[in-house]
């Protein structure tokens, strides 16, 4: 609030009037240096993103021109000799793997964040927090090998149960009775869910920890249960951050590479049944094909990377819009 001061000494009996005095901010040399560094860092981030998009577009143009933009985005064939490149099926499979990972991982992540903040003993919280952070630091190759050698067999049994009891749902309905249920979208999504759970948990836990304790104690003091306090105070307060953490996990799931390569068989056709063998992702395509690609196929793989870049950018923009809307609603 601006400070005020009288114009001049007033005669006896007169009423003094306050005159607003503008606040003058005097920036020191350190302030100017810090502001310049901050602005430069922000500009560098934007420049890197812009130049990356320009480079990908430039290198992808020959393949997209040879195939056609529509056929490239909707096609499901990959034949470099015929100059036919299509990533439509892989885009669908990429999204299916990411959504499967979210369906499995989000309830676990939010439950773990709530347990750490609201239910765990104070002495146990640093241990649980460190464990979650350590899980996030494990390389994706380890998760992929674990999924390939340890989880594929048990998860195949789970897939058989889902196909038997939930076959009325299209994504669980098998096209053939004896179709293989290994190396599927479900198994890939389960492995990716383990990888994104620490990310969602860490961000959600930090958001929930910022809830004013006086509000939580007030809700409990009014006779509410602990779950009622979480439902009416903690979750509404942190909903924007929770949504942001979920979409952050979704973005990581879209770009996951090595773990997906190890647990699925790459197919270019869209597979909407998450239990059947055969799936894939854009990043898995690039990792699998780039080492032996030549000529126009390299441009095609870069074009696939451009599609993944744009899709990730759209997810981030949607996340920002949802977070801003949640803040305005709150």
C-alpha cells in the first residue's frame, strides 16, 4: 500500500488531507543482474523449443511430402522402399499405453501421497519420501527388464482373468479365443505406470503439504472425520497441482521408450484391445528403427519425432489451461 503524507502544515482547526505518494523502486546492480539472467534463461528455453521445432520440421519435410500429411498422420504402414510412412496406428497405440498407465498409476500415486501426508507417522515420512524419490531415479531400462522377465507371466494371468470376466467391455474383448496375451498394451501400461507413479506422487505430495494446517484442524475440530477433511479441504485446495502432476505423468508416459521396447512387439496397426499381443509407440519406433535407417527413412523417423513433439506440446498446453482454470475456480 502506498505511503501518504500531508501537503504542508495546516492552519489551526484545518483538516489534513492525505496525498498518495508513489512508491519508487530503486533497483541495485545485483537486482539488474539477476533480472537479466532470469530473462535470459526464460528466452533460452523458448529459443531451444522453437529451434527444436524448426529443425524437426525441416528434416521431416521430405518424408511428409513423399507420403502426404494426411496419410502420414492416419496411415498404419511403414515401407521405406515404397516411400510410405504412416504413424496413425502408432499414435493410437501410444495414447492407449499412456492412458492405461494413468488408470493404473494415478490411484496408487494419489493414495500414496495422501498416506505420506495425512496418515503415516511423522518419523516414517522421511523414509517414505526418500523411497518415492529413489524409485523415480531408477533407470527405465531396469523397469523394462523387470517387466520383461518378472511381470510378463503374472500379468498374462491377470489379462486372462480380465478377458474372461470383463469381455463385455470392448477393450477387454478378444478377437480370437487363442490369441496371445503377452507383450501387450496392458503389460506395457503396467510397467509405465510404475515409472510415472513416483512423479505424480512427489508433485501431489508437495501440493497437499501446502494446505494451511489451520483449515485442516478447523475441519477436524468441527467434528469431521479425517477422510472428510481430506475430501473437503485437502483435495479442493490442491486440485490444480494434482491435475498438473497427472498430466506431467501423462507426458512422461507418452515419451517412454526403452521400457516399452522391451515388453511389446512393435506393430503399426492400431490395437484398441489392450490385452492382445502387439502394440507400440512413437518413441519405440524411433529407438527400434533409427540404428539401421537410411535415406528417406531417417526423415520419416524424424517426422515421427515431430508428431510426438507436437502431441507432447499439446498435452502441456492443455495442462496449463486446466491448472489456470482450477486456480480461477479456487
